[in-house]
């Protein structure tokens, strides 16, 4: 039994070393972007290397030097905030059914890592509070509210949790000196940003937490946005975030002309990373931070 446990430990060490080496090779250009004030956001954590929205993915993103971790928030059957992307648990666990069909305790008991690799069998669905307790003040947090129409009151719960974090969360609250210095180069940066595709939800978040920047995600079905819509979004959102394949120089300039910022999602290769850099985006959301 001891030999078997030791074997598992060494496999995990080997996997982490492989991931770190792969990250350095695959996204070697990211470091130069950071020096130029471009924020790197780890999409659902370092989800290109570890199971999405898990502690393993978030901690790996932190070690790889990401400025932010991005993660998704929904609600459990008993009204608790949980970190998961899909409306169901089917894809990332061995269970089936809607997230809000299970209590927080039941969700936390699910294996949320084995679908990615057997060595991640200990990873579980996290509560929002677990992520806040571990990472608030250590790394930037890009919180995405998913499917708010299914969860009445989710905005108030997120706002309460952010307030309880006690940080406010300004960049000055970060304890990582290098990360703090990079983020201070971005005008009006905050250590928390809240985003959603749902404009009603994000306006509510802005009203609840006016000191925290909010971002509107633009779906491809809504593109291109007329100038009047961009003006409306700019009236309450600090960021207008687009899929990278919809962005061009003119659109980036139109957003910047309104004194707003733009993040590109989801970048998965160096070619797209370089194109986003040339367009002058303010942040890149990627599965492969590094």
C-alpha cells in the first residue's frame, strides 16, 4: 500500500513538472506581454493543463504567474455559491443533472478532476467561499456570473461575499509584489472584476458594488454592436470583453475611444496571442497562462 501511494505521488510530481515545462514552451511570449502592461487571465484556472475550476487549476495558474484567475459562479440547491461552468454536472463529474439540483455538500463530494486525468481524482467542485478564502489578495479574480436567470438573488450573494473579503479589492491589496507592480501599470485596475453575458445581471452588480469594475461579455450573435449599444455598455461597464476571433483594430479603438477596456477570450495558441497584442487589447483570457 505504501509503495502504491509513493507511486501516485511521483506520478503527480512528474505531471506537474511536465505541465510547467510545457507552459514555458507553449506560451513563451506571455512574459513579454506582461512587461508591456497586458494582463494575463487564466481561464477557469490553468485549464489547459489541469481540470477547470478546480483548486489544482487555480494554484497552477498562480505558480505560472497569471495576473488573474477567471472562474464561473452558479448556485446550489440550498442557495450556496459554487464554482462550475456548465448548468449541469454531467461533463466534469460522474454525476448527472443540474447544478441547482444538488446541495453544496453533495457538490463538494463529487470528483471533478478524473475526467481530465486520473491523478486529479481528489479535486472537487469548490464553493465560492473556498476560492475567495484561498486567493483573494493573492491574485486577481475575474468572477463570471453564469445563468443568473436560473438563480434569483445571485448578484446579492456575490456582492455580500466580495464585501466580506474585506479587501475592497483594490490592486494595493495584493501581496505578490511582482503581480502588484504589473497590475499597477494598468490604469484603474482592480484586484476583482465581475463579468457576465447577462447585461441586466451586470448592471445589478454595478449598482451593488459601484467600486468594483464590471465587464460585459459580448456573444457572437450580438456582433457587431451598433455605436449606440457600445455607448450604453460604456455607461456602466469598465470592460467590454470579446471572443478573440471577433476583434479587429477598429473595434478595439472604438472601445478605447469610450475610455473602456477590452479583454479577449479564449486564446489558446501563440499566434492568436500575438495578434491580440498587436490589436492593443488590455487583457488576454487563456487556458495556457505562463
